């Protein structure tokens, strides 16, 4: 059975403009965040996304691609690797990555990308599952903060003091990490 996001691969092949626009909107935020956090600009992020789309398009033309994970996770990995290659070429060594996830610059093949996609999707699913086990207050505090709101803004939104928000965030993160580590899936996802 094909992955539901196979429609994006078909959109690339057939140049389905509405679906491609949806794909760009779905992917660009994550790519922009990674690139701008790693010595790049929004324009660099756009260029990387374009380069990744073209690379995937030409790859699909040579050899069919079977998705085993969401397409946005796959494109993120491709974009991340392309940006890291550019930083290496420019001799800019500072790159913000999750040391647990790591990355591979050269020789990356479809199987390795697919495996990384599966792990990332599994991580997201585990995180979402464990977030549901947190109380409403913890969940809301973390979600607002992760969406980019500063902790003082989150505190004001939740009508709590900044000091309490800091303490509560630490407690919530500790509880979330504990819940995730207790899951049998945790070790399988190679954190």
C-alpha cells in the first residue's frame, strides 16, 4: 500500500501546481527554521528547498521512489543535508543539530533516508502520544513555547508568573522525557 504522501511525488512528476504549492507551504517553515538557525537566511532556505525539490524530481525520473514516511520529513532530511554540504563548502563549521540524530553528508542513499524518515516520524508520534499523557497545563505551556512564544509571553497568556512558568516548564519537560524513556519504542527510535 502506498504512503498517502505519494501524492506529492506524483505532483512533482505531473507538475500539479496546487498540490506543489501545498507541499511548499507545508515544508518551508521547518526548512527556514533549520537554515536560519545555522548561518543562513530565508532566501537561502528557499533556494535549498528548490534545490531539494529538483533533486528529488530528477531522482524520481531515474528511479521510482517509494515513500515509507511523510514527504515533509523526507524533504526536511534532504534539505538539511544540502544545507550542511553548503556550510562545509563555505568552511562554516557551526551547525546546530540534535547530536542524537546526527547526519550524513555524502553517500546518503534512499534506504538510509527512508530509515531516518521512519525514525523521525516515530519520534514525532511518540512525542505526540506522551504529550497527551501530560496535564492540560503542561501541554499548553510546552506547545506555546515550542511554537515560538517566549516564556514571558507564555506566562502572560496562561496568567502565571514568569518564575512559575520557568519552574513549570522544567517540571513538564522532566515528566515528558521520563514518559518517553519509559516507552518500549524509545530505544528502537535511536534517540
